[in-house]
């Protein structure tokens, strides 16, 4: 058998992160183009292709990089493009079409690489101020990397701290210590029930036999697109959270249950799982330890009832999606009759942040009984339709 310490050295997460940061740093400008469901359906594929063509024609590929990202938040204003030039304030452009994209490149980006440039009146009408309360009142935990990284490149996630939480858990903490940290954070289920996450994990720890972690991505509520956007923008954050949960309860397998109507999210999950496997972050002896964990995807067919956790378990098992009587609860008798913890997408996405930054920091925002932040999808007759992440307790009026 291969020496796992040697394999770990080959895929050292710190070295990968350092190399990716150095690669990013060499660029003078980064162009982030939203490539989530909303912006993609509004034509962002064509905009990305045009920008790439212009960079090729002008010989600027060594100075400017283009990144297809997840959701930037203001979905109703898409397609969105954010320009980040070293030493300058970021500029966010809204409702961009092909003509506007060409003008942004030729009248702003290219000349701004070498001198100070003022936006013309024609371009000003596309600018979306980053000083809007919509942006300034948000506090990003789950969505911190969405819109800032390529969700199909694991190295970008690692360059922003990805997998440091899993490494910390596996190398410096016992499962009980990890669970205690989650309990201290006050994290509650983000799927609606609000059950304390640490307590749920404790129930499964004490069970016997094979154990499972299930991520509930069957987002069936009308107008809701929080989970979809998280999976599209940063699937690796959810996978890392799932692996940490698996380590805590002694599971070797995790299942994503995602509705088939989310093809972009599903595809990015597949890419993320494959990349994590290739770097030894999923599979056997993760990060050179004895921990082994694999992740699988199951697609839902759109049945609203499968958002209920026991109906979801039946569906994963190939049975009709019907709720089971409780007790026993899934943590005692879940998938294939074995101890199973089921967490929502957003809940698992909070876990790496808590271990990386500390339970106290997570618990420093929110209310007395509900700590941390919450992602909301805003729709209807509101000024800004889109996705926000705000501290628990923020009023709808605010």
C-alpha cells in the first residue's frame, strides 16, 4: 500500500492554495461574470465568450483574467459583471448586453490598465453602486465566496481558505470536540425547523452500524432559490461541511439529494466531487488520516413531499417518497435503517466557517436564540429582487 504521508505531500492543500494565489496575483485585472441560473438564462455565456475573444485579440490574456462565478445577489439586474483592477475601486455593471460588454472592455477595462479612466455617461447607466444598503447591510458567511471564485475550480476555493476547516478537524480535534464547537456556535438547521445542529449530530454519534450524512437540496418552496445558488456558487463549501459531519458521526458515505430541475447545481456538484477525489479530499485516507468518506448524488423528480426528510430518505432508497412515522428519528434509524443525519445545504455550508473562524465569531451576530446569518431569496414587490445574507433577526422591512 502507498505511503499516505507521501500522497498527502503530493496534494498539500497549503501548497496548492499558495500556488493559486500567486497565479491570481500576477493578473492586473479580474473580470467576474455571473454564471448562475438567472444570469446564464439572460445571456452571460455570450458575454463571457465575447470578453475572452477581446482579450485574445488585444493580447491581454496575461494581464486580465475572466472568471465565471456564482450568484452575485441582485438577480433581477443580471447579467452582472464586476471589474476588479488593482488599486482601483471595484465597479459592478448591471443588465449588460453584448454592446455594453464591448464598450466596457474598450472604453474602461483596457485603457484603465495603464491610466486613470472616468466612466462615460453611456457606461454610467450600467453601473450598480456597491454602496447600496442592499450590499452594505449584508454579512457574508455562506455566500462569502459566491461571485468571487470559479465554482468549477477547486484551487480557487482552496486559495480562499477551503479545506482548512477539514484539516483542522481531522488533525487537531476529536469528533466530540468538533461537535462541541458546532454546539457553541449556536448553529441551527437552516431548512426551516431550526433544530440545533450539534444536538442532531450527537444523536447519530451514539448509534451503531453504518452511518450516513444526507444533504437536503430539495428546495421546493415557491420563489426559493437559496440552496440552488449556494450549490451553484460554492459547491465545495457544502461538500467540506458534509465531510466534517461525516467525521463527527463516523460516517463513510454522504448523499446529496438535489432536484433535477437544478442542472447547473448538479453539474457543478459533480465537477466538485471529481476534483476533490483527484486531490485526495474525498475517498480513502483523507489528508493522510484514517478518515475515509465518499459523496454520492441522487436526483429528485420534483415531488414537493420529498423535501420532508423521511420522504427524502425513502426516495434515495428507490422507494415512493412518503413520510415515515416518527419516532424512530433518522438519527437513530434513517437511510437503510442506519443512523443518518440530514442537514440542509445552507446548514452544511456554515460548518467550515465555524471551524475555520471559531464558534465565537459565528455566534457574535444574530439573536440570543438564533446565531449567525441567514440567506434569503427576495421576490415580489420589493426594490431589490435577489439573494441576501443577513444576520439573524434582521427585519423584512430593513
